[in-house]
């Protein structure tokens, strides 16, 4: 668990440093102090503070923010995150019993008003929805058997879980030393919100075992059809007990106050914050 304002340890930095760009773009020189920049970004999202309140020891907040944004747009944060997944998989420390779920986070009023045009990672609504309860964002994610994140997808808060499932699964792509990246879990565990024929067929066609409980209304529908209806899908009640790994993963991520409440205007920056938090978690594993 990472508390507010906790910087990278030497062991974490030793794993992360080789994965970072070693030269500044266009200028041809070396970047200044990657480690200090990452610690500053982590401090900001761990504490949920405003950028202008970044401690002086980290330097000018605009330079820190620009590095965060640049590496979000060019995919650096996601590449480092994926490389750590690949290291864990090579060391047999990534457990492919994958759980998928979502969590809603309140978006602060300062998160509203972003321009509709922007980096390729940003959706037109920047994954912010409006409802009677205010502004919200939904994080859809997959977690491995160690309660660590493997993939993120952002939508507006009112979006359903099932429609985002295929997008989450599509982001499960862990490189290997030989051959193609691994994209298929041994088993996928999800709750009743994902109990649809489309999701079951999606997993079945890919040869992935599904552990999904059947809601009461679907059971009743089959009973009403009688002999014309099909039998209920197989459900491994014992395996389903592992599904709480994704809920525990969400709890870890929300220890970062800037993730538990969204203050960032663009989906690009908020998604980068999730990848940074994931980098901290995997590098400490």
C-alpha cells in the first residue's frame, strides 16, 4: 500500500529506470532527473493536491505537468506499465485468474470544461458524465490474482459495465520474450452485471473459462420456458470466491486521493495517473 506522498524506493527505481526514455525529444540531450519527476507526479496524485501546491523541492509544477502529459500522449506511461506486467509474467508472478469490474469516482467541478479536441487518448466527453448526483467517471479495470491492475478503460459515470467488457479484454496484452503477447487469461471472473450471452460467447470463442453467476431474472426466464429453454450455464462457486481480487485492487488504487476523486479535466491525464499508480504497485510487487 502506498500512502500520501511516498516516493519511489531504490528497489522500485532500479526496475523502472531502464524502461524510461533516455533522451529528450528534439534536443538530443538527456532528460533531467526522471526519478524526481515521477516522485512529484506521484505526490500530486497520492495527496490529491492542486498542481500549484507542488512542493518547491520538485521544481516548477508546469515542467512536471508537461512531462506527465507528454508521456501520456506518446504512450510512455502505458509502455512502462506493460513492461512491468511482462517482467512479472516472465517471473511467474502474474496470476492469470483475471477479475473484471468497475468503480465510479466523483469528478470535482474543476474537472469539467475541457476542450473537446485534444490528444488521441481523450474521448469527446473526456469520460465525464453528468447525473443528478453530479459529475462522475467510471474506471473499468482488470486485475490479476495478486490484486494488481492489468488494464484500464475510462467511460462516463453513467455507462454500463457490460458494454465496456470487450474493451477491457482487448487491453489485456502482455508481451513475452518469444512469440506473440499473451492476451488470454486462464479464467475470467465477473459479477452478475456481466451475465449476458454476448459476454459468455465472447469468452467461449476465445477459449477462456468464464465464472459468472446467473441473475435471478435470467434463472426465472429459463424456468418459464420449461423444456424449450436451455440449462443454466456452468458456475464454479468455489472459483468465484477469487473475484474479490479486483475489489481489493480498486481499494489499493483509491488510496491515491487524486484517483479516488478526479480533479483532472482530460481523460488523457487521468488515465496517465492510473498507469502511474499501477507502475508503483507492480514495481513494489
